[in-house]
């Protein structure tokens, strides 16, 4: 995906393949899947500040439990991730296996098990093949490289059609700092604090408490702006590691020199990853940005945006290239969102198809239909009731979404 040009004095696009100073990455095939890469390892050469946000689901995997307990310390050396099996609903065995993954990775990296975070993604209710992982984790450690980020991005994929990675460079306290991240996810995505799996790294010096606050704000503006199918996962996790090798004065809060610049770069990386997730929704053919304005409150704006983004009728209309503004208004109304129809407006790809209580006419529909053939579209709705706004990224709903999920375990 082409990165946006940085604002004057802001972050500059960077190549994720170049990695981040002091971090090494690996992605290998260890045997959980038949052929594809299925094991990733990310390691910092020294202890790093760590922040994390996780699913709010009441059904969570053992790796989420392990990470929640570890992140309280605010420190860590890395994360080990397997794809193919999620280690969810496995009881005592699942917790034992998550700890074993951390222990094997810690031994391979040269640190304590409590310094290693764990993530698993894939089918629910199946045991991890620990014999395979016991062999695979040391092999992944032997392949750790500063240039291995893209290999790690490949290894965490499940139904994703492409690996997702993004990076920025930014001046923080007079020093150049890098921020880079990878993510996976294309189904079971509607965020609630976090979404899917994402791991971001930086050589900035940031205190753990400040990093945690930044991540929560960034997640709310990026990962929490994505919905594919309205379904949250059992394994959603976002982790950020910052090892301080850039040598900037430690960022301890919003007033610290460079704090705004660093958080801005972190947000840009997260937004890039979030947009990639929406673009790669299971079976998706279009990236859809939903923008709602004119709401009475932020909560109402978000409710309207999510109603539109999750509407099966809207998503299928977008897939078919049908400029059916009636479906958009219908789902807003069904959500009991306040709207002044006499002053409201609906735009598809910049074309006004409904305004001031009436259709904009057949010519407008034809113009919108042409633009709906693009692979990146925008739905913009002005509720005409206030000043609040919200933005959500989603995708269309195609035949392939049904096929992928009808055959997921078979």
C-alpha cells in the first residue's frame, strides 16, 4: 500500500524490510500448517518497554491471559507467535502450552520466560502440536535477522491474502527514530480495545506507562476503526516494544520532548495496518471508508458509522456496485440514530446521491455507479443534527466470504 506523504515536520515513510535497530525477526514453517509459514519470533537485543491492548471478549485464548499478566510489568524482550491453531478453549493444557512456548522462546533468545509474550491465531478448540513447536522455536531463533520483519509478517497470516507491514522515520528529541509494525487479520474483526494481531517495534526511549497511554489512544483511532464482519475474536492482541537504542531523552508523558512526534508516527503505522486489514477482509474486493458527520454526539456518530459498515445490505450493494442510498438510510434509522432527513446528505465516492430529503436523481446514480467500480470507495453521510463525526474502515461482502467461512475447518 502506498503510504501518505508526511505532513511538514511529521513522520516520513520507511521500508519495513529494513527493520528497527536492536530488533531481530524471523518467520518459518515449522509444521503446524501443511506448507505455509506458521511460526514467527520477534526479539529485542535488550530489555524494552512494552505496552499492550487486548480483546474484551469473555472467551479468550491462553496466550491473551499470559500477555495480560506479563504486560503489567511494562518490560519484555520479545514475542513468539504461531498461526494455524489459536490455543483457545483448551483449559489447563492451553495455559501450560502458552507458558511452554514462552519458556522455549526465552531459552532460545537468552532471557527469562516472563520477558516473552505469546500469541496464537487460527482454529479454536484444537491443541497446539508442542513437539512441533519445541523444534520450531529454536529454528526460528537461529534465523533471527534485522531484515526479517517481512518473513515474520508472512508467518502470522491465516486467511490473509497478503502480509501486512508498515514503517515510519521521525525526529524525536533531536534523534531519528524508527517505528515499524506487522499485522494479521481478515475475518472475525470488529475491534473492542484492539483487533486481530499486531506487533509494533521502535528504537525510541519511552517509559512503559507513557507507551501504554499512547497505544490506547492510537488503537482507538486506528485498529478500533476497522470492522470486517462485526465479529470480535478470542485472540485480539496489539503489542508495542520500544528498546531506547535511538538515544532520545526518555518520553515520560505527553509533555516530554518528541512525545507528539513519536505518537504521530505510531498512529500512522497503525492506520496503515488498519487500512490493510480492511482491504484484505475475507473475500473483499473493495476497501470502504465510512465517514459520518453532523451527529449530536461522538457516540451517535460512531453508532451510525458502524451500522453502515456492518450492514449486510450495504456491504452487498457495494460489492455489486449498486448506489443504493436507501440501504444506508435504512440502517441508520434502524439504529435509532437521530437524523434530519430534510437537511441530510449521502455521498458515494464524492457523488451526492441523496440530499435535502430526496434522491439526487438518475444522473447522480449513474455517476456514482461508475465510481463504485473502483477498489477504494467512500460512503459519506451528513446527519445534519450536530457537529460530531466518526470514521470506520470496512470492506464489501462477496460470494467468497461465505465460501471461506463455510469451509473454515473442513
